[in-house]
C-alpha cells in the first residue's frame, strides 16, 4: 500500500495521531534543549559529515584495515554480500557452537536482513532484549522507529501484552512496574543465553574495535554473559580513528533523545577469556548506494532517529506507514535504492520542508535527496496516465505565456461560478477538508495592464 | 537599479491583491519596477512532483523574461528558492547564472538590498508569523529552531516596525503547515492534519491574522479556516507592509 | 570469509575520489568549563548521585550508610578487602554474580560535558560486573575529569584496554510511552564519590 493510504488509515483516529505527534515532538524538543547548549554544535556536525564523507571515499581500505586489526585482536571477521548470506553465516556460527538460545540487542541491520524469522525457522530462540524491541516482538510487529521501536504503542497496550505473554498483573499501564517485570523476564534470558547478537554503532579501523551504545545495558548484559558474541555491522559503520568517536558520541545521543551521551558506550576490542567474538560485515545494497553520487551521503547516517522525530509527516503518520525497515525521512532516501518500485511513494511523503536536513547530526541533505528520488521515480516507474499528462500540459502552458493567460481565465471563472459542491467534489482531494480560494474577477496581469493603460490615457 | 517583479502563477490568477500590494510597496520605496508580461511560472509545481524535465520550458521562459534586470523580486520565498536551487537543469549560461544570483524574496530584498526597515506601515492586529519552509530553511530568511546560532527573522524584523502590530508567539515556531505543492493532494490526510494543527497553534496564541512570505501556505491554511469557520484571517506579508490602517 | 573480495571490489569501483579527512580543532568547542560544577550537573542530568569524600575509609563508611541492606558486595578500592563478601578469584562463571548487590570501582577518567565515567578491563576483573550489579558505586578524583569527549579520547589513546565503557548514570529506558524509568537491565542506581 502507498504511504498516503497507510497514513490516511492512521489518521482515522485523530486523538492517537495527536498523541503520537506530541510524544515525538517532545523528543525533538529535548534534542533542541540539549544541542543549543553545545558550543560549536554546527562545527561538530560539519566534522561528522566530513569524517563520514572521507570514510566513504576510502572505505575499502578502511575495511581491510579494520579486518586486519580485529583479527589481531582475536576476533573472527566474516563478510556478507546480502541478507541471505548474513543470516546463513549467523546460523552457521550458532550451530557450530551448539547455541539454541540467543539474546539480541538493537540492530537495525538484523531487522533489515529479517534475521529473527530465519533463526526461528532454524529452531533457534531469539529474544530481543531492548525493551521497546521486546514489546514489538511480543506484539509480532516491526519497530516503528529506529530509536524508539515501540513509540506507537501506548502504556495500556504494553500492559495487556505483558499480561498475556509475561503473566504480569494488571497495572493500569504503570511503566515502572512494567519495566521492572521486563527486567526480571530478560535477566533470566541473559543468564541462560548461549550466544549474544549485537549491532555496531561505530567500528574503528585503527584499532579493530567497535562501539555499541545503549541506555538499558542490554547489549552488555548479553555480550558479557554469553560464551559467543556476534556483532553485525553494515560496511558504512567504519570510522577511521578512535579519536573520531569524540565527534560521533557527542552528536549521537543528543540528537537522538537529548541525553548528553547514552548510559553505556561500550568499547569492544578483544573477546573475554574463553569466549568467542565474531563480526559480520554486511553490504546488502550499500555498495550500490555508494555508486550514486546524489544519494551516497545517505550512508553517513548514524541512526539517531532525529529526522523522524522532527518530521511533521512521520509524527502524523506513524512509522508503520512507511512499510520499510527504516521509516521516516532517512528511510525514504534509503529504501528506493533497494527497490525503486516498491518504495516509490516514500520520497513523496514529504513537503520538502527541510527540517530533517537541518536536524541531522551528520548533515545528510535528506530533503534534497527526496527531491532527486522524485525525478528518478517519475521516469523509471510507471506513473498514472493522468498525472503524467497533466504535468506535460502544465509544462507546455507555463512555457507559453499566451496559453497561460487563457487557462488562468478559465480557472478563475470556474472557481467563481461553479457551485461549491462541484468544485469541492470527490476527485478533488483539495476540497475534501479545505475550501478553494474564491476566483478573483481580474488576474494580476489584467490589473496591471489596466493600470498601464490608465497611466497612458 | 532595475528591478523585475515576478508574480507567481497562483498569485497572478488567484490572489492578485498580493501582487498589487507588492508592486505598490516597491513603488512606494522608489524602486524602478518592471513587470515583464511574458512571465508564467518558475517551474516548481512540476519539479517538486518529480517532473523536473517537463519544466525546462518554464525555466527558460523565466530567464528570458528576467535576464535584463539587476534584481528579480518576488513575493514568494518558495519560487525564489526554486530558481536559486533547482535551475541547474537548464544550461548554465551567463544569463541563467545572473538570474539565479539576483532573485530575491520580497522581505529579503527590502531589508538587505534596499536596507530599509521602517516602511511607514500601520496594522493594528495580533499577528502570527508562519515561517514558510522554503524561505526559512531554503533561503535562510530567518534562523530555524533546528540550527544552533544567532536568532534572526527578516519578516519579523520588518513587522516589528509596523505600527500597531503585536507579534504573537507560537508553541512550534517553525513547523511546516503541510501544503507542500502536490503533497496537499497526494497526501491529503496528513496535509490537512498538519494545517489544522498549525492553525490551532495560532488560535491558542490569540492570533488574529496569520501572515507569511508565501501565499501557497496561506491558501492551504485559508482553505481550512474557511471550511471550519474559524476566527482567523490570512494576509501575505506584502499586504501588511503596504497597509495603513 | 564469505563474499569479502567481491564486496571490497564493488566498493573500490563505486567509491568517489578521495576526500580529505577533516582535522578536529578542539578550540572551537572550548568554553572554560568549571569541570567539577559541569560534571556534577551532568551526573544529575543522567540520573546519577554525586557525593564528595576525602578517603577510601570515608567512602566505605558512607556507602554502608547509603546501602545498609546490601549483602553481596565487592570493591576494588585499596584497603577495602574487609568490605568484600565475594572472592572473584574463585568465580566460575560471570553468571554467578547475579546476586551482587553492590560494586565499588575506582575510575581514572570522567567527562564533564556528559557526566560519563570510563571503566575498563583494567579496573574490572569480570566485564559484566558494572552491568549485572544492582547498585554501582564509582570513585573518582576531581583531577581526572576532562571537559569534553575529545580530551577523553586523547587520554584513552595511552590507556589500552580490551574492553571499556563510558557509563553515564544508571541504566534506564523510556520505551513505554516515553516515560523515563530508571533501572532497565543494567545497574539500578549509580553513586559517584568525588575525591577533591
Ligand atoms: S539521517 Fe541523520 S537525522 Fe536521520 S537517523 Fe540518520 S543520522 Fe539521524
């Protein structure tokens, strides 16, 4: 279904839209309060952008350097060209280690690769340990936001979900109680896990180490207890040097939630004694995106979610309306690179207001890329005949002043003289909830000519 | 200094009073204004819909009409932005480059080229400023809430000098109104919801008149206000700056 | 190994021309922070408690007052062996730490701008310790506070560790309707003793 269809379904419940909008606006507001207190914030964003752009321009070499150092650290490094290979690699590692129970912390990459259903099909239990992800996992949904996966669920829905699956007592949606119960439930899972899977926020070429950021401590609880740790990363997670973390860790949490830093920024380098650490480096379309000069900056993304929180459309349509792994503005420039036809409505789910680009900590020109995807989509995917023809006609009219004058006259006459019911009738989406302007008798052109004539006489 | 006036297509046809206020205002300020009669549209409606390639004719026509002026002034941040940012689809001749460099939104032109702040206007109402996105984040006609740095706003600087104007604060200073060109139609539900929320913010703040640098946003808001019979008026900034009430 | 070479080849042919790596000019961010004041403020922002102390004895004394009910305890402070109720040397697997109530660790680096404290393999004999414990206590000298993350990484470049973590406050979540709950999967509380 198109974004606009799903969005209009979401909008049937206006109270819920208001609630969703306010919850996310609150996060955007916290971000503002936080970043406006950082001296040199814009310079920091420039650095974030510059380091990522440089990284992409030398990515193959940095990957090789990273691999070399990681191996020296005693980490096993694997490469996956696509989701299928990624999933297979993981299952192979798990089988090798006889691992049947897995705890997984947040990783949009494993979402993208649909790892969970694949593991389950292989008789492996996988538990998402981030509270928000656990909530959507129990609800058999996908995350609706990359930082706040369950932002679309209210406390009462979580209450009911936990009663059903975790046997909790009814609590009128008390977040404190529900979080406490989740803590107990997941502690058991951490203690009994055979392997832990985590994402990677930053992988440092210089040291072969990688950093994972969480607030809940779930990545650490998993990785430091289980005998096997598998970390999955997209190729673009590389940064050249450790000192660059100084830039990115300052940007990330402030942009995401307004916190000055996440509770835990864990720097993994070597496996702990007697355990194994694997890193899976995944392409899955990224090198393809790298080949597109107009769109390659989308690979700068550090997954802070700020563009979602700020997007007036995202806030009012919900993450699921994008029907993609990564929703919101950044998702709308990434997804078409993967499947132009399937995601062809996403770049149009924007007013091009530009807020996303200004909020982005690594200065991705998101709204310009949305505009550019539009130009490609109209050429490369089938367009409604009417839309195409009307655009063509418009192009001709605007190229030709005399035609423009005639068409304008007819339009104004219709607005003035046709009954409202006709003007605002069905096929006209404008008129469903809005009035059209009253057509004036005289256009500006006509007024101007009249004035000129009066001046002369 | 020869100034060419560009009146966007929808203003020409649907809101001529905005064009009239603009030309009267500029003439009051002793600007030598020319209005080339062959102008139509900057090409934005097609381009933003993804049909940039159908807008070449409109772009060329624009340049043809305005190439001989020192400045091109328009009561639309959005159109000025489009010419500046997206006219890379036609060959970059000297004329094209000149036109792109010299196109100005009205407030920007008055404040930064004419260097006039007090226009002698008076308008005794409570005003809510809608900061149209393309002017704000495209042309940087003011600071936006996302970016850290000095706070400024051209439209508010001019309004502050208008006698009787009371500028009302909004809870969300620069959220988009939801117009977005064809977005208003293709994403009708969200567009309407955004507009409603925007209007509510103005109502909550006690605004009597909403103004902006772009008539397109105002047309969208006005459509909702009229349909819902709300106690608000919309006026383009040129109309306020040209008032003497 | 998988598709290593194929991926690298594709990247090599698709990447743009080499762009410069920008330099980090720290002076852009300097604002003469009062380090102790800023650090204290940020610790509170991230949900931690901060207490001043003058000696390790003083700290242990205060801890026993703050956490009178804790049974299973471990500290890596000098001269605090009598405080410890467990012996890490005899620990079989990290899972046995599940009932740890209180952990006291000394740290050598903290960051004023965000209230975070660096803890690494050098201080923690078992990695899961600061996460699995119910209540975490970190001890810090005021002189070890640096203003920004940039200076922190400067210091870290000489402190090699196999694992290390910046900890800012107790574990927390806001995943249920954006209401902040302190105490997610990691420590339920964080207390910092600052030695001036
Ligand atoms: S595109 Fe920018 S703002 Fe959006 S999630 Fe990525 S880094 Fe954050």
